[in-house]
């Protein structure tokens, strides 16, 4: 007679169930969380992480903006950036009435061709021993470049008059100032602008080549007469 089959606790490895815990024995405690899991789950660590992300994002944005924006270069001061150094002694005086500030043929020309603006100023420079010069600089803005070219052609012509310097019309009172209209004349046109320069030495000093260098160099002073400068 074949005996009954019995299953023993902890039976064989061929599919028997796991052994039952002993009576009174506590279940095994779950393993503690890993160190990395505990760290990343910490609210303090999360806050620090957000701050670091914000800092890095701000740094990247600043670098992109800094590299994309062109560097603004400081403009040179026209009073000291050429061959001679100048000091302004009168003006600038601004007007929209060019005809009222001119004489001779130029006055009549402006009556038929009104300007948009005229700015006048006086400067002095020491060009050498005994060679102190007074320079009148006038910046005229016409409605368009074509009229500016016409104005330059008229003022470049002898005996056609000019725009009054600030001594000639009595605006500036400078003791022993030379009559710049009797000295050297230079002009240039740039777009709708015309620059007119007249200059002469104090104390009847004579040096025509040097005076021409002074008045030619002074053409750049019109940059100091533009709006916003």
C-alpha cells in the first residue's frame, strides 16, 4: 500500500512553497532608502538646485547679450583730435534765419533758398609762437544735398558775401579780435550740411601757409556744432 504524500516545511526545490516564518518572528524590515535618493528628495536640496539653475541661466543670457551687442566707441573730441587744439570763446548760436545772418549775394541767395538751421561759433588756437588765431566756424543745414552743393559753390565765389561771424554782427565782444573775413576761407559740403570757416591771426601776425593749415583743420569743428553734441 502506497503511503500518503506529505509536504514538509522547506520542501524540495521543485516547486514547493517558501518556508513559513516561525511563530512569533517579526517580518524583515524593508531596506533603508539609498543616500542619493534621500539627498535628492530633501526640500532644501531642491531649493539649492533651483537657485543654481537660475544663476546658470542668467549667466548664459548675459554672455549671449554681451556678445551680440556691439561695443559703443567713444567719439573723439573735435576740439583736440586734430593738428591744432581749439578753445571755444563764443557761441554756439543757433538760428533758422540764414538770410538774416548773412550779407552780400549770400543774403539774397538765402532769401530764395531758406536753410533749415545755421549754427555759429568762435574758437581760438595757438598755432605757434606769436601765432594765435581766431576762427569762425559756421554749420548750415539745407533741405537737401543739392541745395547744399549750390550754397558751397556760391560762398566759394569771391565777392559774394558770407554768413556773419559772431564778432562782425556784434554778438561776441572780443578785445583786439582780428577780422576773420579778411583772413583765410575754407568750406566743405557733406550731405545737406555745409561748413564754412574763416580765420586770421591776432596782432597782425602773418603766415599764410600756417593760417591755411589752421582753417583747414578747423573744418572738423563743425562736428561740435551738431545737435546733441
